[in-house]
């Protein structure tokens, strides 16, 4: 009799800051970097072709990246590198599941609460439109999470969220393997959501490079005491580092690891199987309630607890205060504009770009919202918020 299957949920985060790819293409000596990034995106649906029966990959694409890939001018510019329209269509591959995230990839707990909903709503607008289906899972950028987000995520229809295993605290006794390899429920202010633990150690290995045989052995050893079908989630960036950007199939993540992993999983005697999180939840559900500590994933020497990598210095703390002041002023300007024009408070970017242009001059508004020079304006505003 075979042991319980071990399910593997692969999650890859894909993000480019607004205008970054254009900036790289405009900079002599850095065009190759933009090409590597675009090739990394184009490689994903190609990697799972022919593996529809077994490959299962979750992708979280930021709104700013989707905005670039779906922009006709950008598509025309990179047509000889990657055909973005075809890429977006191929990302509908049955072996790929799209996850929601926030539009411009902020660490959500660190931005003003009034700004969080627009990031989530705007991603829903572009993501659900481009892929023709409503994402069920949510990827918090940098895995930055606070329980305060649960009601907002439920409002926008999310079923589950990925959180780092090191930030989970069980409300009732749980064994080590149960806490890390089983979905749980988290509740806040009457709302609840399923939380999927991300195995930090195995995710670090995924990011740096590994062999399929070693990975399968690790999964079976870590889950051998599970009295339930475990699901092991590994989550990393999918477009950074040579492991993911290498154009040689024999030396990159997809050719050196994932395809051999899928070939092994096809065997009847294989214990480790790729899985979609939704499919697992439909069959096995979630068990036990947890508290998710405020924190993010690890970066370099920081463990992510308390967001110390972004809040530890006085300069960072001062910048957050200025951001909060700017946010307050912008929301006030929105309300004032709505009162003057007798309409609803603008929520879409196009609305407040237009109204900002009416208030402070179209040339300045175009510079702020329409190009890289606008970052000088952002710097000026964050230095002296009273300019708004």
C-alpha cells in the first residue's frame, strides 16, 4: 500500500515596477537585462507544454507588469523579443493558475489603510479581464501580511492567501508538520480566510537552485509523520536570478528541475504530486485555526518579523510618515474634486490623473503620472508634502 500522497503547490511571483522595462530598454548596456526578464516570462507557458496532465503552477503577476504586457505601444516595441499578446493568451494554459495580488506591489501592511483597497480592486479589474477568470488565491507582495487584510480580501472574493510558515501561531496545539503542511483558517472581525503556509526552507532552496531528486527526498522526509495528505507550498520570485533567467534550458529552473520533477511525478509509484491549491482544498479542506503574526518573508539577513527590513531605520520611519501625509492629502483632494464637479469620489487612476491635471496643470500632471521624470516630482512631494 502506497503512503499518503505528498502534494506540492508551486507559487511564483512576477513583478516589474511601473516603467522599469521601458527604462531598461532605453538604457545603453541594460537592454539585455530587459530581454532576459521578458524571456523568463515567455518561458513559463512553454515549460509546461506537453505536461498538461501533471504540471501545476500558480503565478502572481503584479498589476504594473500586466499593464505593461497589455499596452499596445509596449507590445509593438518588444515585438521582436517577445509577442506579449501571445504570451498573455498562453498564460491561460490549463497547467497555470493565476493568483491575485496588489496592483503596484506595495507591502500592504506598510501603506496607509485607505490605499489598500484600491490596489486590490484595480488588480481585480485588470487581472480578471486579461485572464477571463476570477483568481481565488491572493499573493501578498513580499509576503507582507496582517490579519487586518482578511475582511478586505474576502470582500474581493479571495478564498485563500499565502503566508510564511514562520509567521503562523496555532490557536490550539498542532504538531510541527501539521502547522506547516496543512491549510488553516484565520479570522478577523467576523471574516475568515484559508491560509496556505509557505515552507521557508524549501522556498530558499527553490530560489537558489536544486535537483529534483533532492527535492523529492526532502518532501518525503519532512512529511513522513503526517497523518493526513500534506500540501507543501514553495513560493519565490519567478523572474529574478540566473536560475530563472538563464536562457539555457539545461541550466535553468524549468529544464534542470521542473520538467524532470514532472516526469518523475507521472510514475504510478510516485508519492510527490504537483497540485493546484484550489483542487486540494476542494478535496481535503482546511483544518485548525491560526493567528498570522505581522511580518513578511525573509530578505538577506532579515527574517521578516515586524517588517524590520523596511521600518528599522529612522529614515525609513520618517518616509512612512510622509507617505501617510501625502495619502491623506490626495484622498482629501479627491473628495474636494468630487464636490466641485458634483460627481462621485474618483477611484480609478484615469479619474484622478484627469482631476489632478485640472487642479495643478496638465503638463505637471502628465509628468507626474506619465513618465519616469515624474519620480522627481514624487521625491519633492515626499520631502515636502505641503506642495500638494
